[in-house]
C-alpha cells in the first residue's frame, strides 16, 4: 500500500470510521486491530468479510453481544509460565478470564444453523477444569481462598487460633489495672506482630519488646512478654502460608503452561470474533447493509456519508463504471460536491474493509486495488507551493500509480490558475486517466468541462441541486444534467444592485450566455419531468394496488364459489341418501301395514316405490351438473294463526303462532321461534289421511336415521377455550336434531380452562336440562355428562 493511498484514506476520513469501529470492540487488541484495518483488494476476501459482518449483525439482533470484555493479552504471561516462571494471582485470573470467555462464546455460538463464523466458535477449546481451579483458588487479585489446598486451609485455621490467643492475652492486659500505662486501649500491629501503645513515661512498666516509636516520641509500641511466644508462632505460620501460596501459584502456572497452545489459540479466536462483532455493532449503529460486490461497476442506492448525522444527511443514488467511467459533478459552492466525492471514496473503502455501508441493500460496490484522491486545499508556505502547485503535485503522483483497477477522485480539478488553461488541463488529465482504464469522479465549475462531459462518450454530467429561493443547497445529486454556479441569482438574492449584475452579465460572451440559458431550460424541464414522473409513479402504484385488490377479490369469490358448490353437492348427496333410507323405511312400514290391512293396494305400493327410486336416481345424476333455477311455487293465500307454512329459503315447515301488525309472522319451527314475511312462506294445505300416515312414518324413519348418525360424545382435548365452546355449540345443535337425551363432553383435566369454559357455556345453553362431572369409570372430572331437554 503506497504512501499516496494511505494519504488518500486519511483525506477520505477512513481513520474516523475506524475510530468508531474501535469504540465498538471489547478487547484492547481488538480495538488496536480495528484502527489498523485496511481495505482488501481480493473480491473473495471482501465477500467473506462482508458475510461475517452480516452473520454478526444477525446474532447481535437475535442474541445480543457475546460478551468478550474480559479478554486481555496472555501471550507473554503464558510464555513466562512455559519457561518455568510462576504467575501471580492477577495474571492467573487473566488466564481464567480468557478460558471463561472462550466457554461462554462457544455456548453463544452453539447453534444448528451454519453461518460464515460458525467455524470460529467451533474452533474454541474451553478448559472448564482449569478455569474452575483458578477461580476457586483465587478470590481476589492478592488473595487465595482457603480451599486452594488442604494444607493452606490447615495453616490458616491455626493462624486464626493463634491470633485469637494473642488478642485474648492483650485484651486482658488492656482490661487490667495496667491499662493506665497505655496511650489508647487498642491492639495494633507492628512488623507483623501484635503490640499495644504505651506512654513513653511508662515504657518500663510493661516488660516486653519495643517494635516502634511514634513520630513525637510520646508512644512506644511494645510487645508484652506474655505474647512473644504466640507472636513467634504466628510468624512461623505466616512463613508457612507464604510458602504454600507460592507452591499453589507455581502449580497453577504449570497447568497453564501445559495448555499454553490451546489458550493462545482461544485468545486469538476471541480477538478475531471481537473484530467481527465490532463490525456488526458499527453496522447497527450506522444502519448499514451488506452491498453486492463487482469488479466492473459501482452503483449506490440511497447512499449517505457515514460521518454525517443519518437524520440530516440526504441520501443519493450514485453510479460509476457501468454506462460511463467518468462522472463530472458541477454546481454551486457548499452544494455538496466534495461530500459526494468523499461518499463515493469512503463507502468503497469501508466495503473493502468488510464493513457494511450506509446505503440501500440493493447497492453494488466495485473492488479497486487503490483509491487515490486529490481533495481540499493543501497550500504550503513552508514548501513554497501554491494551491495549484499542491494539486498538480498530487495529480502527478496519482497518474503515476493509476491503472484499470484504480478509483480517482479529483476536487475542483484545474482550479487555482487561468480558467481557460485550467479547463484545458483538466480535460487532458481526465482523458489521460481514462486512457489508463481508471474510474474517475471529479468536481468543477468550468463550463468547458460541462460541455466536455456532454459531448464525450463514457463521461457523464451530474449536478448538486441548489434552491435559489432559499439560498440553500438541497444536497440532492442529479445524474445526467450539469449544474449552474448560480452566482448571479445568489448575488441578487443577497441584495447586490441589479445594475452591477447587468454589467456582469454584459461581460459574458454570447456562447456562455446561451450555454447558461440551455442549463436553465434543462433544469426547468428536469423539474417538470420529475413532477410528472412522481405523478405517474403515484398513479401506477394506485393502479397496481387496485389491480391487486381486484385480483384478490376475484380469487376470493372463486374460492367461495367452489366451497359453496362443493358444500351444496355434499348436502345434496346427504339429503338423497337420507331420503333413500327414509323411503325404504317408509315402504317397509307400508308393507307391514299391508300385512295388517288388506284394503291397501300392494301393486300401488310397488309402483310408488319404483317411482321414488327413479326420481332419487335422477336427482343423484343431476347433482354434479349445472345448478337449475327452482320453479317458483304457486301463490297461496296469506297465512293465518294456526296454519302450517313452509319457509321457502329453508324448505322447513313451521306453525304460525301470531300475525304482527306489520304483517310479519311469528313462527314455531321445532324448538326455534322465527320471524318471517308473508312473501317468505307458503301455506301448506290439508293432507289426506294416507299422506298424513306416510308423513308420520317418514318422520319416524328420519328421526331413527338422525339418532343413529349423531355421535353421543365429543372430544375437546387439545383445543383452545374459544374453539372448544364453538365445537360444543355445534355438537349440541346436532344432538338436539338427533333427539339425543344424554351426551358426553370430553375435555380432560389439564389446567381446567377448557372445562370451566365449557361448563360456563352449558349453564346458559337453552338445550341443556342439567349436567354433571363424570363418575368413577366415566372419566371423572375429565368429562362432563349433559342431559338435554
């Protein structure tokens, strides 16, 4: 990577993005590696890094952070342990932290779903035994637990007993009449030995060893002779404790050294994962997305500069390398030209670093070997370089390094010198860079370069939109149209006298005036076309929505029609089967009557049966055919109270209970009471005795059939409460039609929610006479036995 490429990355502000990435990392080495991240130039490497970042984003959203904050460098520590050195408690705790993070990270990444970073989690080798051994042995950076070894526990137990003995002796001294010799009635420690503070004038009153004297000389810290032996014993125990601690630390260090390679590999994997998840965190922070990758063209959709406030930054569509390899950006100052250049360069660098980009998911980024830029004023007094000279120095270096895998970004190309010469030089530089195969994006104010872009194949104009009314840029980039400097319009809005503006306009040559007029007309046409396109897009969207609704409605109607036909056919078959069975039963009954009564004509019965069979078979053949409009029944007189009527829509007979003032009828159909209009019923006139007898026989047959076909129990287990109540309601309707007296509802015990819902419904059902829980052998409280009215 050349110095010019490094300089361009700084100019494009990649280090500021990497600082944000570093802040997202959890480990110190992860933060350092984030700052050292550089663009990759191999498309496969970039693709792999992008997929890793996407996998991290998905895991962060679903599971949160893997928790790598406790990981610290352990390479030097383990190397010293491997050389036979003994690690201190802090160093051992750092090793344990790596082992703990390796274990939790492996659990975090343990999933059946394979991702581009699954292999990193699977490669971790936690050592729970060593981790627990260290953490159980060390309770703090400077303290070992008593449970670190049985010997240490024994030593500390004796130490506590000896300390208690010493304190008892000294406490007795403090409580005796010798306390008057003490400066304070306290027990303190000097040189790891328990002493008491004695007034200097009474230092000989308490025999013992002097271990210290206060700064003023007024207090002597004396170890009374009665505790010398106990203090000596305590010193010996302290020496033993120290020796045992050293032995334990040496043993733990040796265990760490024995697993040095695994621990170091875990550490490197954790740092690697930290870098990947830092990229994921940054993606979520900037609301980034994974771009498609290409080695031919760059196409960004709704791209914004990653360092600008995402709530204020204006997203733009940018293209380069597909239908044109050079983009000439024009427009007024502060219109966003330089930001556009930096957005192209910085997003390209971010993508090649494996970072998600602040652009739409349908964006495509081209992979370049280098991104070279000349942006900003680098005038140097110390080097005697003018603005023009500094730009030319950069451009010379860029042209020396450029090739067909280079992105060149040039800001204010040709500025700082004579406009005519600068424009000609700028066009020549662009032609030279294009001849090398490089992709070029440049900003300029020169009208000559606008014309050059309009007349040269492979070069495209773009302009940064400016609102002259508000004197503010909109920061929108318009591809295909050159921009105006708007100097006259801005000056007029700012109050510059009109006569000065007219004088300035008079100094423009006719060619420039015509060109500016063309640009003005182009801009007006562009705005009109955009308005028309927005309206057309709105109308198209409305049309598509209407078509979609119509299509859905038609599909719904077709589905409903199919259901109705299927249901009607099924019902017709059921009715025919039921009628056939009823007919057979009726004929059987008639046969029995014939045996008992010779008056009936047997031949007539046979003829009736044959005719019924023929009609039923004909009806069955016609079920699958097209529906026929039923013939309208002949008109009848208005129904009166007591008449038997037939409901035309339902084909059900009912008795007229009353006639309301408005002419509507109150009907009784079985157990149901129905309201109907006169036009919805026809009066059924009186029947002959034979018809009545036949109807009664058929009614008994139908009742027998219904009773035989209706189940006497229903199983609700596995249903939700609402579903169960609806099923019970349908079941009771069927049971009532079948004239069942008792039914059983199986709901199971469970939480009791379904049972309570069912019994609550039964309390208010008009069909239910009584109900009770099941008895022993019936299912007990898992069923409810219902007696119907």
